C-alpha cells in the first residue's frame, strides 16, 4: 500500500501545497498529457495543404504536441476535480505501458511515412519529390519548441497558484481557484496584447516604414507624364513607397503589347498613392482621383480600382494580364493603407484597410458616376488576399443599384471575407466548397486552375463578380472551426491540388492550416496563394471579355506571361523583381 501511495497516477493532481514553487516547476510531466502530445506530434506529420520544410514541420509538430499535452493535462485536472477514482499501482503501470506503446508505434509509423506524405503534396504542385524529410531536424525542432512552450505554460501556472493563495484568504478554496485562474489568464492576455500592440507592432511598423522609404537604384523616376511620381505628377517619387515605385516602374509598354497582339496599342496608365503622400485617408483618396484625372485615366475604355495587399503590393500577374487583354487602353489606380504584411495588417489594423478602400472607391465612383454613360470607362474592382476582402467591403450593393459598376475580379479572398463566406455557404447543393456555384450564376462565379464549372456562354447579369481561388490556398480555406470539426472542402471530390492523403484531426489540423497560411506564398506559381497569369487571364476574360483576342492568341498570351512570371519569381535576388514582395 505504501508503494502504491507513492506511485504517480494518471489522474493525480499536479498541485501539492507542501511542495515548493521550484519543485512544482520542475515536477514530472503529466502522463495523460504526454500520451496526447505524442499522438498530436505524430498526426502533425501527416500532409496538409502546403509542403513544409523540415524546420517548419518540426516547429508545427512541437506546437501541436504542446496543445495535445495541454489538453491531456486539463483532462487530468478535471478528472481529479470531479473526484473520480484514480488508477494506481499495477493497473497504472500496465495502462501506461500499453497506451505508451500504441502512441509511440503511431509516431514511428508517421515518421516512416513523412517523406511520402510530403511528396503527395509536392506531386500535386508539380514539385520535385524529396529523398529525405530530415527527421532528425524535425524531431529536434519539435522537442525544443515543446519544452520551451511547456516552460512558459508552467510559468503561467505558477502565477495562477500565487494569485490563488492570495485570494484564498478571503474566498473558499474552489472559488479562489476559479478567480485566481481567471485573474492570471487575464493578466497574461493583457500583458501579451500590450507587448504586441505597444512594443512589437510599432517597432515592425517603424522598420517597414523605413524600408518602404528606401529608393532602389533599379527603379528610376518615370519619364512618362501620365505615370505617378513623374515630373508632371501631383505625387513625388519618394512618397509612392517601395511597393508603389515597383508597381509604377513595372508592367508592359505599348510596344510590348503590340508585339504580342499584332495591333496598335496604347500605353497603360498606372496611378498609385503611397502612405507617405498624406496622413489622412480622405486626402490620399482625393489625391488619387486628382492624379488619375490628370493622367487621363477617365478617357480610357476601362478603369480598374485596385486594393493592394497589406504592404501595398499589387500582383503583377493580375494587372499585366488585363493590360495586355485591353491592348493598353486601360487605367488602374491603387492606394496603400499599411506597411505591414496582410496577416499583420488584418490583426493590427483591420479597419484601416477597409476605410482606405472605401474612401478610394467613393472618390472614384462619385466622379465616374457623374460622367455621361457613353463617355466614361467601364469600371472594375480588383484585389488579392487582404485586398480582395477590403475591395469587397469598399461598397454596398444598394449603392450601386441606380448606376452599377461593371464587375470585379477578386483572387485568394481571406477566410474572414464576409461576402465570400456568405456566397460560399449559400452555394448550390452538390457543388464543392472549393469551387461552388451560386444560385443562377449570373452575379457570382468561382474559378480555379481549370476555369469555372459554369459554361463560358452562360448568360451573365448586369454586374459580374468572379472569385479566383485555389483549393490549396490556406488563406482562403482556413477555418477556426477545424479545431473541432472537419471542413467541407475535405469532402469528395477534392480540389485538384489537394493531397488525397490529407486527413482531418482535431486540434492538429487547426495548427497545420495556421502554418499553411504563412507558407502559402512559398508554393510554385499556380498553387497555394500564388496566382498565375494564365488563370488571371481566364478570370479577366470572364469578367470583362476579350473580343479582339482569338483562342489561339489567348493561349499564346498565357504561355508568354506564365513563362515571364516564373522567370521573375526565380530571380529572387533581384531588387527589381516585381514578385519580390509577393508575401505582403
């Protein structure tokens, strides 16, 4: 009986008031927690949407293992709190050995198949297969991440115990435990928010601001009067910012377009307003309108309002494609709203991007709608990633009933996009989440690498909205509910770029998809969150048409722009590479 009493059990409390704080901090790990940690580590090795390098695989597996451990330790605490009888002695040892063998065997099985699982994703993305998954690095990174997070967690627990002891002087023990824990978690949350909001994010913002102001020697001041930042422009070259100067300096000229189309072409007009142009969102929007009017943008046959990504980046694959399709008879305008990348902008300044896109649309639309209908350009919207979400939020449909715009092409909309969510949720029965059909397909349509499920000759309504999305884009298909339930896009049939070996696991799939979001711009062109010119061409043709382009000429254009984009992406070391900041 004495030995049995000394033996740790699966459901014994970790809290012992006679043990010092140091011994508590260094006390053995929960057995239930360790078993679930091993299972979560193993499940994290299974494939998800995006191929993972060994270091990222290890960090992600370590986080998944930590969450499994926390869940197991919490279950153990609840078991003890409910005063169920714990296992002891021989029953405890036998149960631990059996469950331990099962968990370790599952982990070995997953480690053995890790390379094959990663290659099942890579093959879908036309990537070369891996010979080795570098499991030593995966395990080392996972262990380091696991123990660091456990140490942090135990520090929080020690804080909670300290507060509980203070509260116990005035409240009953269990009430003190509840209130002490709540106070500890609140303090940690407030401290974390304070450090991030008042320390880290301002530091990042300041760093990006300085980086944004750098003048690259590869980007010379434009000589064309209709370009932003030129001598005749209302905007200085410096004020455009890094991504703005990149946008203005890149793209095809009239000669490039004519060489491919075989017809006389015009010089496309590009207008861009950077954050440094003014501290006021309204003033920047007014500057954009004035600059666009000065450049003659409203004299073109087509005008595109672009909402850039978080850093202000405009996807060259999208705008180059439509400039070719319109034979240069097009103007585009964009306005920067942040220095931070899209995920950080979404976290720190979610309303900032919406206010900016709303202000720009209102200025442009109000002037455009005042022009005679037969003397104004067709008006379209475009945005990628966070830009797609903010572009869709830049207007209300009821505002356009009297004088609607012509349409929009939105690519890679984030999972938080309300318009995208509603249209996807109300999709026609039997259509997959990754390529839905909405009602009669006259207002919204969806496209991927293989085009749209709706026939090209199906009638459109007055306004055309197209979502271009890949099934392997975690920024689009991440869902917080994957923590506890399987997403609809996993149902058969699956998307063409999703591994058939992908399975849903509680907790683990949530962590995998969260990591996939940060890796989604590291995929080859045409997968993940990297949208290919040939697919943009399909989208623009659906939205705006291309009557002057034959099917053969469109195929030639797709080949040319696709090869050009892949070559530019491969030249990562070039500062003048327009894809250099595509992660923004």
